[in-house]
């Protein structure tokens, strides 16, 4: 194990394959959304209304997902680094697709900036709603061992820093206490408890 070294360099990913997978996934989500829209329509538009009436939802979802994944992966490949900037850039272009649907340039920039800010901030803060992710460069076993060692202190050091009393008693405390009381007050204190009868 001593000679083992981990390779922490960036490994490029296939942006087109990742974009196609994400396009299919988000297109499926868009299909579900379109089916819900079709179901909630006031007029009976038929089964093909999923594609004819509210099919734009499928296209928007598929385009947003594919664009996000392609730009994020291509940016990571070009920069040779995986961080929140790739996610923010992908979010901007994905949001711009949503802004294209509104057909105004301010909407294009606004949706892009809003999605880039939200997704970049989410990724920057750990990409989780449950707290920051652990550093992936550090082995989990070594990290936990380091935490355990950081809190281990010997009993002698604890008693030297805190003193005895308040529930913390070192071995031989009863004898030392009896000796202190005898020196200070001249009273003999038994070190063992009298048996309960």
C-alpha cells in the first residue's frame, strides 16, 4: 500500500454521449409534464394532444437538459477541472433556452442569469440540501481516524487540565482526599465505604 499513488488528474468525458442521455431523460420528464397538461385541458384534445397541443413542453425540457449537460461537460473538458463554474455556465445556457421560449432578449439573459446563479450557488455550497459534501481527495477511513485521534487525550492529561471532582476522579482519589483532609484538619477519613447493613 505504501507505493500506491492515486491519480487526481482530470479525465475528459464524452460531452455528446452525456448530452444525449440527459436529453432523453429530461425529454421523458417533459413528456410526463405534457401529458399532465393534456389531461388538465378544458377541451378534449385527444391522445395526440400530448404532442400537438402541449408538445412544446417536451421540446423545452429536452433542449434545456441536453444543453445544460453538454455545456457543463464541454466546459469541464476544456478547463480540465470539475467545479461550480461549469455548472453555472451550463445553467446559463439552459436558462437561455427557457428564455428563447419567451422570445425577448431580456428574458433570455434574465432566465439564463437566474438559472446560472441558482445552480452555481447550489453546486458551490456542496450540491446537496443536506450539507456540504466531504472532500473526495481524502480517503474516508483516514479522515475518520484523524477525527478519532484529534479527540483522544490521555486520562492523566485530562485530570491535569480539569482537575478532579464534578464526576471526574482518577484512580487513588479516595486515598489522596483522605490524606489532604488529615493534613488540613487532622481528621481521619476512611477510604473505603462502610458496609451497608
